[in-house]
């Protein structure tokens, strides 16, 4: 005999804990033939299919305005998530929320090429993975020697340059960007905070977002 789960508690775990979200989710499961009106439990073997059905039908979002905007663009009904970790846009992460907002602002303002100077290898990889689909991104290791010619090439190529002063970044490298000639220096934003969210928030402010 297969195990089963109480439907309302399972929906709550998925983020459909609010009555206004649980109702549509429950009806969707009934329409898909996965349960019926009045039934309180769902077999374990149906849970994966049920979760897939709900993910295809609805976009759970948190209270963040950026995530609410993402829900409106998703092409399926948005429902308020009962926990931030269930948000389909940010997953409850400040970094992910900042990455989404920054990418959207760049695209809206025609900023396609971004250079990030500094940051640990793992952080630079995270930025590549998070922003690479929406933007052309160059990340510069701030601990390795960089020539003035390569730095100038970055500056001429980029629409925006974020110099991450609070990260792994040598002054000899950062200076190649922050001391650039006036026409190029207007692209440069110096960030004195550590987190990815803070880095991208400074970029967002520079863009007027």
C-alpha cells in the first residue's frame, strides 16, 4: 500500500499556503485529474506530477516588486508565495533578487556589455551563471596583473564597469579602471560593499533603477 500526504500541508510546503493561492492550486489539481473535490490526501506517487502541474500553471512570487513584475511577464497566473524560498523569481535569495533586477534594468536601458572587476573565483562564476544569459559579461580577476591596454580594451568594450573595491582586488588593477580618461570613466562605478546584492544595487542606482 502506497503512502500518502495531506494535501493542504503539502501545498503549504510548496508555497501555496495562503488561502488565495491554495484555492487555485487545489482546483488545478482537480482539473488535472490528480485529486477530486473533498479528498484530503494525495498518494506519494502523484506528488512529482502534481508539483510539475502547479509549476506549469502558476508563478509563485514573493512581495518584492521585481518578483511581482517577473510574475506579470511569466505568461501564467501569479500567486503570492507563503514563503520567500518558494518564489520562482528570487528563491528567497537577496543575491538572486538583485541579479534579476539588475539584468532587467540593463536590458531596459540598452546596456548589454558589463565588466565586473574583482570578486573571488566562486563569486565571479556565480555572476557568469546568473547574468550570462541576459548580458555579455566580462569578469576580471583583481588579484592578477592586468596591463593598461587590456583594461582600456575592457573600458572601450563595456557599457558599464563595476569596480568591486571591497572584494579581492589589488589597487594596481582597480586603478587602471577608476583612473580612466574622462570619456571612459563615466562608465565606471566604484563599489565599496562586499555582497553581490550590494554590488548590483550600486549598478542599478547608476542606471537610475
